């Protein structure tokens, strides 16, 4: 059985965009968000308060990633992708994945961030350019609406671009690429 990619990541979305700035706003609000995607689409978002450590990351995995994987894959195998952030690479997080029978893609240290979800966060931010949220709740609602508008086709294109991304990094000998 072929394993399918499933990726997640954190994005910080801020009201600090040119069209959202007001002269009276000295400290624009921002929010940290966790989301997951696969070639079949996106899962639910998790808005995060405070810092993410191994324990809080495992809670996110338990309550958001597992239901997303079930919805997107059912009983099919998948390979989970995340970077080497401390919460992701903690021994307890590795044990969590092992205990749940989930294969995690090996990610080399100091590697370019090729996680396709980073491109998805850029799409979400571009969709927010015309939004003018005034409160944190309005910002969250705008993010949720933008995320909900992501199509499975967009996700599939991002996942399908991985071989080209990897080839570009190899060709550039690890230096920056267009991705």
C-alpha cells in the first residue's frame, strides 16, 4: 500500500498587512494557528494561545490531527510531515507518533522548508489582504473563512509539486529556490 503525505504546520497570521493598517494601530493583533492538509484537502484549524511545547503539540495532534487524518484517509496509511521545531522533535512527541502507529517523514536538520503547508499559509494570507478585521475574533473568523475556501485541488497541486521542489533544492545545492 502506498503511503500518502499528510502535512501540518503552524502559521502566524497578523493584521499587519498594508490594507489592514490604521494609523491608530500601534500593535496589531496576531494569532498562531495550527492546520493540516493532504492532497485530499484541509483539516480543521486550531487557534493557539501561548507557546507551543511538546505537551501542547501532542494535544493538538490528538484533538485535531487524528480526526483530520481519519476524515481525509480513513483506514489508509499516510506519512506525516512536520519540521524539526522543538515541540515536533521532542522524544515524547516521537513516542506519541510511535504509540499511534503513525509514520513521520524524516526531516534533515537545517534543511530548506519545503513543507507545502507553508505555501498554503501564503494563500490564506493573500486571501486576507482585503479583509479588515478590527478585533481578534474578526481576525479568527476571516482566517477560518479563508481556510474553508481552500479547495482539495489547491492542496493536491501543492502536494504534487514536491518532486519539483526537491529537485530544485538539489539543483541549487541547498541554496534558495523559487519555492
